[in-house]
């Protein structure tokens, strides 16, 4: 028995050297396999090291290039919060406001939003990305708020109905409270789902809807209806 780095090889020789059909020694085969593995491992380590050095050089020599943004003076530049800003609609709003020269803060819990939607702004001096769930209070200073946070497609909002309701009720209360504290203007993104299964087409602003408060989609429909009522009530009392 022979051992190579913990690999035990048993040599059984029942033939003479003159046998024509002599099979390769297990020891020889094991040595070759180990050497091939060691060589491949060394190659991989070298590749990883070289890539690491290359990435470091690129980060130092090629600073991140951002889209050109308009310059605004202090009086014209606004500090704007976008909840759900890493989502489809929110990320496009981020692009527009950033290009206009405003300071933008995105608050997103990344349930449906994706960082890649706004990663081209990450580390820009006018941009800040917060991993934050608006069900919890947020304490920042802003001039305007665009409240877009909520799962919007049926598979997403039906996945966790209670969470959807909390986002649209407790989350909206927190954002309205923030707007009240800092005296910021707020825009609430609602949905045509507040009309439920409408009997009137197209729906007018005065139409109250035809809704089912216990249907499978009710978590989103009723959550947005409450969010609208909350926003209306705050606007009347503030």
C-alpha cells in the first residue's frame, strides 16, 4: 500500500512483466490524476488572482461614468424621496429627476424592485439608495415625496396579502407622517384596481367602483383605496 497526500493506493500484481495485457498500475494512474488536478488548481488560482488585479486596476484607472445631469443651484435643486424607486416605474422617475439635477433618495425593500434598475446612479453625489421597508418609519429631510412602494402585479401582491395591506396602509401612514413633519409635498401612485370590477366604462373620477372586499385581489384593491382615503384625510387636516 502506498499513500499520496492522503490517497491510499493498493498495488496488486499477479502477472509477470512479460504479460502482453498488463494493465496500468493504480499507483501510476493515481499520481497522474493528482498531478492533473494540482495543475488545474494552480491555473484557476492564477486566473482568479489576475482577474482580481485587473478589477482593481480598472476601478482605479476607469472611474464610473454617470449620465450627464443638469446643474441646479441650491434654490432650484430639490431633495426628493421615491418609495419603490427600484421598480419599473420608479426607476424611470429616478432617471428623469436625476437628469434634471435634483437630489434623489430611493427607499425600496427589493421585494419586486431590483438594484440593477438604478445601479447606474449608485455612488453619484446626488443619489442615495436605502434598503428600507416603509412599514417601518423613515426619518429623513426631503422636499418632495413620490410614494410608489407596493407590489403591483397579482402574483406578487397575492403572494403575501397581509404584507400587501400593511405596505399600503401602515406604509402610507408612515410616509404621510414624514411628509407632515418635514412639510413636503407628496404624490400617491394609486391604481385603476380601486374600481374593482367596474360596471362603468371608462371610469370617471366620480365613479365609486364595484368592489369585492374579500376577493383574491382585495388585498391590493382595498389597500390602495385606504391609501387614497388616508391621503385625502391628511390633506384636509394638515
